[in-house]
């Protein structure tokens, strides 16, 4: 059970091409995560705890936002459950790796951003960053899904 968005052209019924570049917003990415986790809960007959869903939604939001703000846009998005793990992958056009910034700049002022990457790293079991052959990078966060939990699909 997975959901994918890929950069590319798909043909419509009129033969015209339509480019789909991934979620257009963090909300759309969260919707994809909810759908996959809901399908998984039906297949297993058990749902995931609300904290796990919240963590997955936050990681999806942060990865998507980072790609939009710092990576030239989302070029690919995948969400998939494999065994007891949720894999969230976001691709963008920028090869530069995500960085953690000090919350205070050199002049002693508080930064208004820079907290997304530490959040992703803290909530994920594993985070992988890989270069794409066509340019850009793919960031994959792996989150553990507990096997026995209360409902998740209706909580978001």
C-alpha cells in the first residue's frame, strides 16, 4: 500500500499532457499519509496510535515544506508501509543536503525558521539523503509503526 507522485507528463482523455510534480502543499502530502495509514489499518485489522499518526503527518509536512522552500519544489513524493515501518520520501531539485542551524544567528537574534530538519531527524528512526541521477536529492524518513494501537484513521 503506497501512494506516489512523480514528475512527468500523463495523458488526459483529450490526449493533452498534464505535468504532476508532487504534492502542491504540505496539506496534500498529509492527506496522502492519512490515506496510506488508513488503508494499512484496514488491512491489518488494527490501527496505529494517534501519536504515531501525528509524527508521520509532521514529518511529511516538514519534508514537503523544506523541498518547497529550499529545494526548488517537490519533484517526487512517496509514502509506503513496509513491514512495521512507514517510509516517507520527498525529492526536490537541489543537491545541497539539509542542515541544522543554530536557533540564534551571529548577531544574537533568534531565527524564525530552521527547526524542521531537527524535527524530522528526531521523530524518524532513520533518515537517508541520496543524490538523484537527474539532479536533486531524495530524502527518506523511516518511522516505526507500533503493531498494537488504538484508532488512527479518524484522528488528524
